[in-house]
């Protein structure tokens, strides 16, 4: 078969594509367990973090939090022992309630002597979906925590919504009747917990506006659950 | 490019020298500019990204060079894209499985490595007419030349834009961050200025070598 003949070209392209695609499928299969475990670890850590079951910042007195101090340090590289600790804290402290909105589960935990509810959300960011977890107190008057699980925003700009200074603003923030507002501020974080206002990420106004919309939508979900008596 | 009949070691040295300085993929060949502008507001992201590009270029150049004789002319570029995509996806899978935090931090940019002109550029310009081993070296050194330039830009952008380097806060307390450094326009200015400075330096070095003749 001559190298430039049509039949060789077709045959060659088919074989080469098949070969590389098979290798990729194999590599994917090999790592799928790990990737799924990473995903689970990230989701559970986000739920725990949003609930306030984390060592840094929250002065919790129960032993679950003491465990979580070891469980949730850094979380930069996940290994088996860390994910086991996260699973332990999660299974011990968090109970799952199936709510009407079947897409996301409602989680309940007692933290610092108060009942808190956490639920995952998915909303439209600038470039793609933003997935995260929002936690509120029992009467939906304050946000107790926000954590971002996944997003497709611009690294270094919109991607900064995952940084501690941004999400920490939401901790214990009062929820005004019309919902919270994310507005252009100092860019270093709004420390006033009673104004219902938060600093946007400087240079990422659209992503910040998306967060505002998404969080307010989730607050509405919590509110309607509360009114229907779903939050006990 | 070294045209003399040199030994293997000389050729390797010439490739290294060219890809790092005289024929640098970014400031001389003007390739890979999109990622340069996008990813350099953060040193850690830049480092991971450039390592990814270096590995992808090295391995795909080597593979393509090995496949050289078998590839029909009509599907040459399609095959190059296939091989490059393969290695980029492998990198993506490895990051997602073993370095999930980094994978999240880089987000869509890992998949976009395939669009980096440097990789295809080296496949066309070098791997087509050189041995696999030398092609691997050429790919690796092109990536290192790319890395050196990008890390320089990133150091300036991250320091002035965030007051930190590799995430470690280094600026004095009263420092007001230059937010423009975090955004794309600053990259345009900095890359242009760096290109101008480095090319001028190269030209004065060449003139000096030729005995000062202008």
C-alpha cells in the first residue's frame, strides 16, 4: 500500500485514532476510582466547611469539631487517612433529610448548640455552572457559611470566589428581607455582619453578581422550606 | 539553527541555547501568546501550566517523530492534533486524580493547552525532520524557554497585583495592589515591553559579537 494512497490514509487514520482513544479510555478507567473519591471528598469537605465544622475560625466545643481539626487541615492533597476523617465527621455529625427539591439533599447538623441546615446549589456563573453549598440557621435569618465546590470562572479573577476572604464574608451574615447584596467594595472583604452586604471580587463583577443571584435563589429555597415547616 | 555537521551533544546544546534564548518560542517566535496573557496573574498556576506544556510538547514531538515515516501527507496535521490532544488529556486526567486542588485551580486552562501554538509549531518545525530523542529534547527545552518567560511576567503581575509570590504575602502592609495587573491588559503591556527589552538585548549582543559593527 502506497503511503499517499486513499486506502492507506483511511486505514492509518482509523488505526491511529483507535489506538490513542483506547489508551485514553484505559487511563480514564484506571483513575476513575480516585477521581470519584476526590470528588466525594471535595463535596463533603464543602458541606462540613459551610456548616462551620472546621477547625479554623469556629470555636466549637463538641468533640466532632476536635476531630475535624485533624480532618480538614489544608486539604490541598487528599490522602486516604484525611478522607476517612472527613467521612467520620460527616457521618457522625450530619444527618440527611430528603427535601422537596429532589436535586439537592438537605443536610442538618448541630453546631455550637444551634441547628443548621445546608444544601447544595447549582447556578449560572459567567462561563459555566457554579456549584456550592449554602448553610443557614433554623429560621433563615442568617447565613452560616458558603463554600464553592466547582466552577468554571476565570482563574485569578472570578476564580477567586473560592478564596477564604470571600467565602468568610458570608459566615454569620444577616439576611435582609430582599436578600443579600454583593457590591463593589474594598475588595478585601466586608466585615460588617449585619448589613447584608458583601464585597465583590475586584475585577470580577460579573462572577460576583452571579454569586449574588445564586445565593439569593438558594435563600428563597430555604425560606419556602421554612414556611412549609420542612426545617425542624 | 546550527547547520554544521556537529556531534549529538553539540546539537543538543544548540537546541537548548536556541529554545531558551536566541529563538525563544514566546518573545522571538511569538507563539503561545494566548496562554501567556491568560495564566500569568498567578505564579503557581503559571508554573503548573508551563510544566504541562513542556511535557505535552516533549512527548508529542517524540511520538510524532517516531511515527514520521508512517504518516500520510494528507492527514499530517490531523495526526499531530490527535497526538497532542492525547497527551494533554493524559495530563488532565493525572491532575484530576493526583492533584485535585491544582486541577481545580487551573480549571479550563489545562484542556486549552492543546491550543498552544508552541506544541504544534514544534511538531511542524522540528519533529518532522529530527529523531525522536532530539525531538523530545527540543520539545522540553521549548517548554522551558516558555516557562522562563512566563514566570518572569507572572512574578511581576502577581507581586504588583496581589502583593504575593507563589501565594506568600511579601508586600509591605501599606501596599495597595495594582488591580490592573490581575487583568489581561497588563499582560499585553508587560509582554510587549519584555519582548522589546529582550530583543534589543539580543541585537546588541549580536552586534557586539560581530565586533561592534552596526
